C-alpha cells in the first residue's frame, strides 16, 4: 500500500525564498524521479510538500525528514506549541 503525506511549512517572511530553495534541494531526487514521488506547492505564505511512498519505507523517510527539519527550524514560524513548525497529515493513497 502507498501512503500520501502532505506537510505544511510557514517560513518566516524574510526566509521564504531560502527555505523554498532548501526544501527544493532536499527533495530534488524524488521530484525528478520517473515517476516523481515528491511535489512542492506554494499557497500564500506557506509551502506544501507532498510525498507518495510505499508504506514500508514511510518510517525511514519520516525519520530522515525530521533530521533535515531540525536544520531548518530557524527559518520557520511555529504554528502552535503542539505541532510546532509543521502541519503534517498522512493517509492511505486510494488508487484504482
């Protein structure tokens, strides 16, 4: 089964371009794969990272993502004290 994850980031206004470039560099290999497994979207003052991956690699990729995020937190605004710097959601990808 495949999982779809959407992760919202809200960079500090003065750091938007820097964070966007960093997230682009971090996901470049997955975004240029055939077929792509990662996508990026901007909406207003937020950046959305969308990933499609097999359920069995989700945990490994998530751990690497948190390690990378730890190097980027200084560029991001906190949403709240619980979620902190991201608003993530992951679920089963419904495929035909």
